[in-house]
């Protein structure tokens, strides 16, 4: 079972909140799943190159192309709270 | 136009029972159908897919239409651009009927994690259609569309295809652009077709495949698919060697599934192909490996969902509280579980033991396939350990839900193409039998091999 402190730490990192009853179930479920992962510890992976992505392709780059646009696209239409095309949010502090 | 309208009529009759669609796009469909009718009247050249009705999983963006990803946090979101696959299909003249139901953010194996509705398996309304692309699979299986698109990260196309008795293809990683697909796990996701026949799957796949500048993980090799996809030659297909991995045929495999897959092996042998026993020794570690890597990527990809720039926003005193509240209300339990799991395996102190370790295990799993593909060209396995399970049977036990993906997951880790094909032995029996699928796994970029064998199999 995952400790309350660990769960709270993770929730803060993930900017996620949850209700009290959800918390107990989460601690249980996550605990079970993490226990299941123990089987990996027994596997010898010394000298194995980690696979860091889905492909071995190199970075895809192109030359900078100078352009100019005032078009902010359709994105701002989806802003839940906006003013003059700007996004409005509550204060950080 | 008439065909399009008749599909909408049928959807109106059938979907209240099945629940495959989250939203319909009649206006768009009518315009698309009209455009094709005009071309026909003018005797203009038509693409194979012109006028073909398609259903699209609701995690792909069609501009102006809802894209909820099955989540409350995007309940009112309307897409601000077309996904690349959508652009391609629009250019081909296909007709979009609507967006289909899915597990929230493609997380799940039953479509029970959708925030909006339950989708039922058309073969047995008390059972799940599979997931996460359950809506798309059910729509094709109940004839509410000719074909559909889904996405597959750990089996989300192949497993529902098997449960619903339709064909489902997951392409090679990098074959189809992910631009406009709401990201789940960026190194594992691929978009693919659900169809009634393997031949249709080949046609739809060829249309959506291709390198895309907007997706740097798409490969130039995706541009090389040719005639052999659509017109496989039997003499070439006969030369393919099929491997049967012993690790996939163990205790716990449902008797019905085992029988159906054995029958499929026999049928394929009868086409003249050589069958060989092979081993994929690291198979049993794939589930742990996947459930570390995938949630890690999920926790990162879902950071963008906070109700700030799009999605559902609530009221809070300061920014951090806003993030926490929007995400607490907007995400369902499975999404929260995976985000927290991902955060854990990436966090300082645990990264090496979990995430870094899993990346090495991923390499070993990929190497298993590389070794096997020196002996054989295609690998045949079951798709699921059981036929479709009952609604509600696994929701309370996440681990048992995860275990239903054991045969599909290794394929995503290795980035290989794989197809789920309904086993004919089941189809030939009474319709009360639940469908069973078998899986063909190909080498990278060799969709032609698995589609080719499939096309000859279905002709038997």
C-alpha cells in the first residue's frame, strides 16, 4: 500500500487533487501495481542500451524560414476565459 | 447521399442499444456525400474511398467538431484543426458519420472508462466491446459504418477488433502521422483502421499512411507502401514462414480462444505456408515494462489538460488550485491512476529502479522479436486471453483489466505492425458464439506480409 505522504507528494507533482475515498483506493491500487513491477528487478539488464522512444530516427530539422503572421489560429477561440484575444487566468500567488 | 442517409437511419435505430457514437456529424457528412455525387455526375475520377462512410474515434481532431477523448475535461471542446489522417481522408472523398466512444484518453480495455456512456458488444449486449477503441469496433460490427479509425497504444485497436469480430490493424510505429491524435503515450501510439475485411483494411491503411512533416516520428519509409498491399501474390505469400511463440500459449488461455487460434493455424498451413515453433523469452516482462513506460508518457502528455487554454474550467483562488481542481473534477479514476503511477516512476529516487529499468527491458523485448524474425517472417498469436468479458467484471480490479492486454502489448513496445483477424471457425458457427481473433505480427514496414496472409485467409 502506498503511504499517504507518498500519494500527497505525487499529487502535488502532478497538480492533481482527489477526494478522500478516492485516496484510499488509489493507495491500494497503486500499491498493488507497484508490487507487480517487482518482477522486473529480478531481470538482468546489465549492459543493455535503454530504448528511449518508439523509433531510432534522428532529430528531424530544417533551416529557419523567416515569416510573419498575425494569425493566432483557431486556438484562442477555445480559451475558456479570454479578453481581447488574450488568455485570462487567476493570479499565480 | 442515399447511402449516407441510410447509415444515419440505421444509426438512429441501432445506436440507442449499442452506444457506439458520442456525436454524429450529419451536416458535414451530407456536404461530403454531395461533393462525391457531383463528381460522379461529372464522370470525374474517384478515389476508392470516395463516398465511403467512416466513423472516427473521439481522440482524433476534425476541425469544428467535438473531440472529447471520452473525458469530462474536454466535454465542450471543439477541434481547432484537422488531424493529418482526417485531411487525407477528406481529400479522398470519404464521408464522416460521427465520433465514436472510447475509454477516457484511450486508457482502458473495455470502453467502461468513458466519462459519457457505455458501449455494448453487438454480439452480446451484456458484454464489453473491448477498449479503448470500443465505439469504433462496435460501430463496424453492427454495420453502423463501413469502416472506422481507432488508435492503438497497447492493443486498443486489436483487442476490441477481436472482441467484436472485425478486423483491426495497428501499423508499424511511424507509418501513420499522429498529428491531430490526442496523445496518450507518444512512443507507442498509432492510428489504424477497423474494417469488415482484411482487403478493406489494406485500402484504408494505404490511404492514411505516409510521412508527415507535422509528426517527426513518422518515417520516410511510410511513403514506400505499394501495390503488394492491395494485390498480394499467393506465390509470395506461400514463401512466408509463420512462427508460433510458445510463451503465448500457456495455461490461463481460454479453451475457446485456444481452439479457434489452432484452427486458424491449420487454415494458414493449408495455404502452403511453413509453420515453426519459436520463443520470445522476455514476453512475461512486457506487462510491467509497458505499465511503467506508458503511464510515464501519459503523465507528461496529460499535463496540458488543466482547463486553462481549452477544456472545462472551474473557479479557484490561484493558479495552482485551479490546476488541481480542474484536473480533479475533469479526470476519471483510471486517468488519475495512470498519471500518478507515471509521476511515481519518473520521480527522483525511483526513476532508475522503474523507468530506466523498463527502457532496458523494452530493448530486450524488441531484441526477442529481432531474433525471431531471423527464423520467420510473421508471428501468429492469440489476441486476447479470453473472449469479451461481462460489463462490470473487471472495473474494480485495475490489474486484472491490464492483464487482458498481455498478447498485444509487446507489439507496441517493439513498434511492429500487427493485425487482429476474426477466426473463421467461430464465424462459421452459430451467431451466439462470441467472436475470437488471432493476431499476425509482421516485421517493421511489412504490413504487406500480414495483410497478404490475411487476405488469402479470409478467402478460404
